[in-house]
């Protein structure tokens, strides 16, 4: 098996991002608990907002129209992705 440093570096970065996102989620929950409005830190300010957002219910639309309309409105894009997973220690 060949060793590829870029893969390990990307995996480490992804792991750090996941940990930071988990921390950010917890902090956001604590800030939201303070209520609506502006909340000051020493270096940053956070504003807790509440509003409505319109969102298309695609499941409902698919139930209302036939497959031909869905096919005509479907856009297919070619993508490339990278999935990085941590290998187990005892391979």
C-alpha cells in the first residue's frame, strides 16, 4: 500500500473542521439561549435573529407532477468528489 501525505493532511484537516463545527454548534446554542438581539463579546458581536424563509417542498412537487415534467426540469451536473476516512489502526 502506498503512503500519500496529501491524503493524511486532508483527513487531518477534515477532522479538525468537524471538531470546530461541533464546538461552534454548542456555542451558537448558548448564544441563541440569550435571546433575540445583539450580544457583545470583547472582539466580536453576534446578532440573534428570527425570521421566516420560503423553501420549495420538492417532495410535494414530485407528487403533484408527472415524471416527464420532473425529467424536463432536472439538471444533471458532472461532479468529482473525494471521500476521506480514517483507517483503522490494526489494519
